[in-house]
């Protein structure tokens, strides 16, 4: 059942249709609130952390991890510019968070991953899985 006197807040966040109007066709849209929601949603944070664990387990070098992350999210090999931007993001993230993060160890299967490493790769994974390229089919 759809209440017509009040727009659902979650559907409004994702540019849901106005229940008081009838339209023959809905256009595909993206809004800044969608990305903000996805970047901050606890569910997306959990998914990104699990994705980061996979990236860290399956590849060893930074470039290989970036390529794997892009391949899994976009099904394409990233350009050299995209790899460079991702490397810069990872470096900037560490520099910005350096004073905030206590160096702890998070368990990952049988091996240990530093929490700082998991957090920076989780941040990059969050960016990738909330990007238009991941969310929209072309």
C-alpha cells in the first residue's frame, strides 16, 4: 500500500516517484543524497570492509589490489590515471587519519591485517561501491 498524502522518506532519498502523480515513464536519476546515504550507511560500511578483506587476501601489491578492486566493481581494468588517483586516495587517507587511528590488529581468517590497512582499503572500496559506475548499468 502506498500512502498518497506523505512521501516515504527513504524513497524520497533515492528520488522516488511522487505518489500523487501518475507518469507513463520514470527517468533514471541520481541525486547527491543517494551517494551521501551510501557512503555513510552501516550496511555499506560492512560490505566495504568485507570487500577490503577480500582485496587484501587476494592481491599483494597496491597496484594489483587497485586493479582487482576496479575489476570486481566495474568489470574493467582501470586506466593508469585511475590507479594513480586510487593510490593518492590511499596515501591521503592514511595521512588524514594518522592521528585518529590507534594501530590495532583485526583478525582476517588465519592471518592478521593491521586495522589501519583494513580501514584505508575499506574507504577505497566504499568509494567504488557507491560510485555511479558500480550502481548503474550502461
